[in-house]
């Protein structure tokens, strides 16, 4: 039996001299991996000064699980059988009893559930050292007064979705507690201890009261197919939430995936819709792989720190795409649904699809009145740099369509690899890139397109060259931006999905001192010579200004003035194709 640990993570960031070192430990288990980043050292040097950021230590409790915990197999012959039969229950074996349509599991062991229960509940109330395995072998059940599955006490509960089965579970719209002081359970599947879900079957879950699947300890999902609709959070972990693999379709009225501690995603396929956040952690978010599609949300991915090592991530957000901020700087909207917010029995959902859940009984009127995370606190004419807040991109492909900031860090952004494509805001109050400290890039491909009013580009401390073009007039959605080298070889080509007036490009193909031609739908606009790590020009190649820090004032940077390139064509029409963020690159 192998043992694996989701461990506390220490991130150490120092900016001193021209290297980037990433140290990672990877543990492979049952065809999946948990990548544990022990430290990250970013060393950079500008021409005139050395900058050192403070060390960040973020600690959460350790979570240990074994290969047996996530094994989908079980011994059916020795297991206790629990057969649900409409309005009655039959128990065959030890460790469980049935009374008044409530099954109580009181001993460690394996329990196989099958059949239909129109109104009832499964309760786990065992010794604190007991491990309970519950196999859902084609179960359809509802509880009209509480959670359908309530794990009150054990060491841990393992739910196994039996191969080839479809399991359907729903809870009450109004919970009945023994006293007015009680608030738990409050999820369709609720556990006070560690909760692990595995298997190859399907779970269809409707959470009518609050959260879908919730653990007051660690929540781990190893495999399976999950279709979750929840009035609050779809998946909710307290100490940690770890997903090794599986397929997830989640529609949540608050956050689709929410952790009060760390959130780690190794692999899996995700189709997420949320009124608030697609993926949120109060501490660290780590994505090592998988295919993540957040098609509706206020903010796509949020935590104190975000590390992306791999995966294919697509985010459409009405506010920020990626956002890192400490909790006292983010919105204070509660993640618990009050009784007034919950629909009453027999009524339709209190909020219509896409509307914000009520807060303290009042409905926010539009995004402008919703407290927003990111952007930091203003003081002395510039944003405060929060050294705890770090976005690290080491790999993967990230595509963002954000009406607010595309990438928003109250601290720093470090990019060492991967591909990042940001379709940023059209309003001048937000930017495709928004950071309070540094954006240091040493590898990968970055394209960030959006408005110019609050535009930022990469930091001078970067070791990979970058270019920002500030257009003298707004460009049309669907237009193709291309950059050609001196041999007319295409370095990058990008099709915008919105109107835009700035674009940031960084790729290993960009070389200092080289001259490039910027084109619009195939027509040359100007020639641009990269004069520094971070060159800022307008579309003709003339120097332009850019905000290096919000409130810090602009600086002038530039390339060489083109000779005889002329002005931007006034009657140019965008092409017919409007493929979302279509990009070609040459490295």
C-alpha cells in the first residue's frame, strides 16, 4: 500500500541576479501525480539596482491518503448490502441498521448501496478510527429534510461510484434541525471528516439547500463522472480540496469549486458555470494538468497564490480571469447561504440563472456595486504590493476572455513557460494585465490584448523580450495582428475577439536589436526595433507611454521611427473569420 501526502507548500521568492530556478517534487500514484512545489527562487537584476522580495510562507494542515483509499475495487462478497426499495430499506450484513428510512452505518467496513429511496438518508456515525467505504451501485435517493448522505463521524469516508452505474442524489430545499443552534449538515453530501470519492461510475447531484459535496476536513476526488447543480458551491473543502482526475460538469450559484485551504487539480475534464468564481481557494491554487473550461463566472480562478504547471484552461469572466489577493482584500460576500436566500419547499430557485445570490437580504445591482478583489489598496499615489500574492505560470495553455482584468495580481506574476492568451477589457478602467509588483517572464508565449487606459506590460527585470503596442486609435474585433521578422517570417499572429487599443507580445523568438514589421489584416503598419527587454511603441513604431505601475505614472520607451510607413488605413475592414483568439506562433 503506497502512501501519498498533499503537503503544506512553501513559496520562496527572491529577486537578485538573472536566473530562474524552479524546484519541484513529483509523486506518481495510480497513473496520476501530485506536484508539490517546495520553493521557487526568482532571481533577476536590472541595470542599476537589485530588488529582493520578502519570503512567503503559507501553511496548511497535511493530508495523507493511500493507494487503497482511491482504489475503485472492493470485495462484494464480504460487503454489507443495503437495498433501497421505494419507501423501505433492507440491510444484509453487519455494521448498519435501518429505521424510518434512515440507514445508520456504525462500524468500519464496505457497504454496497443499490436501488431507489424516495425519501430517506444515509448517516455515518462510527468510531473516529473507522474507515467507511460506501459503494454507490446504481442509487437514486432524495432526502426531504436534510442531507442525503451525512457523514457525522469516522476517520474517513470513501464513496465509490461502481463501474457502469448512474447514481442520482438530491437533498432538501429546507433543512430540519433538532435545535435552532444547529447549522450542520448543510450539503447534499456532507462529511465532518476526510471525504474521498473515486470510481468509474456517474454521480448526478442536485444541491437544493447549500453546497453539493462538502467536507469539513479534506476533500479528495480521484476519479468518476460528476454532474453537480448547487445553490451555493458545487464542491467545497475546508482544510484542502484535491482532484486527481475525473469529469466534472458543475453549475453553481456561488463558486463551482471552492476550498477554504489549498486547491490542487492534477488532471480531469471540467465544464464549470458559476455566478461568482469558477475555482477559488482561500490559500493556494495549483493546476498541474487537465482541461478546464469556465464558460460563465464573475472571476475565473482566484486564490492568495496561483501556480499553473500544465493543462488547457479556458475562462470567460465578467470580471477578472486570474486573480490573486489576500482574503481581506477580496469581496466579503459570504459563501454560506442564509435561510432567507434559500428557496422554500415547493418554490422555484430564489435566484434566476446568472443572477447574484442575495447578500444580507439585498440584491447587488450590477457588477459596479459588487465588492471586487484585485487591484490592491491605493496609497501615496500607487498600488500596494502584497508579497503573498503570486501568479506563477510554468506550463499549459491559458486562454482568457475577461471584461475586467485578464490577469490580476496584487503582488507579482512570474512566467517561465506555457502559452497565455488574454482577451482583455474594452473599458479603460481595467487592463489585460494588472499587477502591483512585477511581471517577470523568462519563457513561454504571452499575448495580452485589450484597452490602453490602464495597460501594463512586462517588467524590465524579465529575461525574455517583450513588446507592447499602444494604438493611436481603437482596432476592430476580428482583425488579425501579426508580427514579422526581417525575413518576413511570421513570429506571431493573433485574431482579436474584441475591439482593442493595446497588445503585449512576448516570445522567445523576439530578439533585442532586431527589427519587426507589425501588420493589420496583412497590411504593414510600421517597423519596430526592440530597444530593450520591454519595448513600448505605437503601431507605427514611434515611442509610446505605458504605466509600469498603477498610479506610478507613465514612462517613455520606444523603438525606431519607421521611414515612410504612413498612417493606419482608415477604411480597413476586419476579416470575415472571428475565431476566438486564433493564434499562430513561431519560436
